[in-house]
């Protein structure tokens, strides 16, 4: 019988001493993580962990991912959910004639965590493991494997404003000036991480990782009073377990209920597993 595990991460703020005074205050991310934990429990996943705000550090999250990688065997299931701020750093894999190419990041409590780092952890899972990843943050369209470029024009169209404070109030976006400031401060650190990870880019992922994200890479994800807009919509579609379709139908139904400015993405990477994609979401 297959074994299921889940990891739920929600940050209503980050450590301002690690982010040059920015605390990244949000409202609904801890609620998102707790509600996804309850969904996982109801779906029969007994082995669960929830890391909220100050506990959502790189070391703690990495430790839980590696514990899951040691535990799960072919045919097993991991649910990984994240709610918090999204950011970006320059992607050293980008073509030399496109210096604005960017890697997506998640803002954990103590530092930004590059999507390539998450992919590296997924490489540690056994062949045949099924990974379902839900990211409720800005720029999350391919948060487990970067694919697209965020241009200033696309950002201006999405923001519909030139006031960065207005953007910060309504979205899970790390402010653009803070993204640049922290990247300049920690440039060597992030560049070194990417160089080490890029050297392994030709490795094939044995597990199958399926992502449904809050938005496209060039869009923002809205926070809310109870849940983020994406998580609230997902929970509504799931309907306490009443949803009966597969992952593609689940994504389509969420997408139908979202505004045009925030379009959830479906992205699959790793070993081909069509049976997994056809399964009802959260099936162990």
C-alpha cells in the first residue's frame, strides 16, 4: 500500500534582520498552510508537518524534504505546499544576450530559496515517487523548474500601477527594490548556489513532480483576509473532497474561477507518469 507524506509551509512575515529591515507582512499564509494540512489529513495522509513563519527556515524545510526523500519509495506520494512571498534573482543559466533572465524564489523566514534548490531536493526522491506541489506566491508558474522571463513591461501590465506600495498591499510580491537590494548584498552567495546546481542540470528526475501554481511566472498572487485567492479557490473547487476529476480537470476548474490577471499554471517535470496525472488530486 502506498505511503503519503505532506509538508505545509506558510509565512505571514520574514525575519527583517535577514531581509535588510523588510518583514514581508502578509495576512493569510499561515491559514493557507493549516487549511492544506487539514485537507491532507482528510485525504488520509497521516505523516504531515506544518512549518509556520519563524519555523519555516531553509534548514527546517530542507530537513523535512530530505526526511521525505529517505522515507518514500516508488509509488508513494508527497504533497508540498507553500504560501508566502515570491521573488526573483538573475538566472546564471540564461543566455548571454538576455541578461534580465530570472530565477523564481520563495521567501523563507531566513532567506530567499531558489526554485533550482527545490528541484535539487526533488532529485533525491526515488524513481516512481509522485510529488504534488502547490505554490501560492507571486512568479510561481514554473516554481519547480524555471521556464519564463519576467519583463518590466509584463510586470507593469500586471501591476496596473507604478506605486510599489500599492502592489505590496495586495499581492504576495517581494518589493522589486528589495529584491535588487538583497541580490546585490548576497550576489556571491546566490551565484555560487546556482553554479553548483547548474553543474547538475543534466541529471534526470526519477520522481514525477506536478505543480499547480497560484499564477504565471509574470503574474502576481493575491493575499486575502482568510486565504490567498488561489488557495481559497482551490479549496472551493475541492469542495471538501467532492471533486472527482483528475489533476488537469482540477487545474482547469480552478483556472475558470480566477481573474485574468492571476492565471494558475499546471506544470509537470521528471519521469513521465500519465497514471498520476489522471488520478484524483491528493490520492495516496
